[in-house]
């Protein structure tokens, strides 16, 4: 089974691509959804957060007061690292469990939708990395329209994130969402065709004979850890060349 890491920059259209892939029948594992689930009432991660920062972060219904937690860690790097050290491992375990479920079902591929795929190092564990991008000016305009913020505020937000050009350097496939919705849909269809070619027929062998699948995964991970994807033309990648 091919595990595909999907990421992009803020307001580049990653969520739209994720939805299109899901509509096409590809299982999508959404890290944002899992991040909410791992701190749901009664979870170990929520208990750890309450133990570190106090029970006042728990609302009457037993859920996490995200707004209050956000105000605590917003300008405190140390506290933010503590929260990340609790939440990120829990999310990683949840992603691994969902990937295992896809493999048990006999899926040919699955998509792991992670905004911080590159920053968090999870790209190393993916069989293929897809990055959604668009031109800087379009990204800025979309962010301003979406969040109803000023140009300066949007530029500050973009400036605090890893540049999309850096993310592209890790990509096996780049989807350029600078055009229309129909153009994006065409690129997603081309992306799926390329992914189908990557999967081929070996997935059947991997599923029927787990040792072969484990060896294949080990080889993929070894290559990713030793060699970092090299930047190439976004047009070539987007067209599957």
C-alpha cells in the first residue's frame, strides 16, 4: 500500500485537494481531525495537559478549552513545546493506527493530510509526498479574503511559516493551484494517474505476503532518510513528468 503525505502552505488549497482525493475514493487520514480526537474527553493526552497546566482548562462538558490553552502558549515557547510533546506523539500514533486499518482493508493507497508534514519530519515516513502550492500573490490574496485580514497581517502570517518553495524541495508531486477549480481538478486527476502507476500491482503481493510489504516499506524509509528529494520544475511535477 502506498502511503501519500499531502501538505501545502496556508491558503494554497490543500484542503480542496484533500477533498477531491477523498471524493475519488482514496482514503484520507486528516491530522487536524486526529489532533482534536486525541484530546477528546477522557483521553490520556487531555489528562496530561490538565496535569501540566491546571484543571481550569477543562470545560464543564469535559472537553478542552482550546481558546484558553491558546492564550497560555501563544507567547510562551516553553509551554508550547510541552503541549506539542503531548499532542504530537498521540497524533502520530493515531496516524499509524489509521494507516494500519487501511492496509488491513486492502487499500491500494491512502493519503495522510498533514499541514506540518515537512516541519514535523513525517515526510520521511511517506512513500510519496504531494505538495499543493500557488503563486505568492495569489496565496496572499486568498488568505486576506478567507480570514478578512489586512495585507500586513497576511504577510506576517505567511512570514512565520516555512516557505512553500522549501516544501516543494521535498515533493515527489507538486500540484499548482494558481488557476481555476477545473484546472485544479485536472491536476488532481493527473496526480491520481501517476500514483496509480507508482502503486502498480505490487500492492497485492505486499498485502498477501506481509514480509514482502515490510521489506518494501523498510527500503522506502531508508531511501528517504538517506536521500532528500531534490527540487525540480513544479510544472514537470504537476504534470506527472
